[in-house]
């Protein structure tokens, strides 16, 4: 029996069947997403879900973070990750590329392929930027840092310029390694991302 006919017989509006289904957001990333050194509930996806639910959004935020992953690793597992059928993917990749001094051109190609694949699947995209360590010199970090705004402009997708904005290099917001945010730092990242993310959720909720 067709869904619309079944809903009619039950006296329900056509949108009822899906009204309670959470909007699925996937965060495709590395240890910054996975929650290295943190309890699961303190990791970025969990804190993001809690914040959005507190604002009244019915969402499920999927943690697709793998510690140590590079942009190449994210690309390699993309199709597998999409089995969770996200409607929006937030990309947080590239930090390990920079830490290893990988060629910026390689990172650009991998991220470009990920974005292209998501757009082909008609999945909304939010790209978050990353910055290379300054000790690699201006030639490297200038090329690396430029990857993200250039890709966002090329693909016309939502863009948050720096995932660790307001957290990087600040001891109070990081674990003892100085690289990974602590729970307070993660909360600060969530608050920073929300103004860019919420318009996408509104668009998905009201197509």
C-alpha cells in the first residue's frame, strides 16, 4: 500500500511519518572529531548534538572521526561512512596532513574529491578550515591555509574558516599535549560553529 494512501486511511497528514525522524549530521574527521583523550560524551559530535537539541533541533550527530586520519584516509572511507545516510556532512580533515608536512596539492585533491562526492549524492556540506603549523615556513602554510577558502568558494558550500578558532594554542582549552581540545575547548568550538551550521539545518528542515 502506498504510504500516502496509508496515511490518509489513518487520518494523518502526509508529513507525519517522517516528522519525528532526526536529521542526520555526520562529522567526517580525525582525532579532533573522534574525541582523542576525552570521554565519548565530551567529544565534538556529542557536544554538538546536545547543543542543537538544546536549541530545539531534532538531530543525530554521527561521529565519523578516526584518530590519526589524513584527508586521504577520509576519502578512502567515505563511501563506507555514507552508509549511515547523513543529510549533512561536516568535514574536519587536514590537520594530520599539515603535521606530517604532506604536499598541500595532495590535501586539496583529497578534499575536493570528498566534496564532489557529497554534492553528487545531494548531501549538504559544511567545510571547516585548518591551519598548518607556522614552523613549516610561510611558503608551506600559505599554500595549505588557502586550500579551504578556495574549495569553499569553488564548490559554493558553507564554510567555517578555522575549526580550532579561539582554542588553538590556548592552554586552558587544550589537553596537556597542546594539540587536542579538552571538554571546555570542545564546547567553545561548538559555540563557534553553530552560527554557520544552523542556517543549513533550517534549509534542510524547510526545503
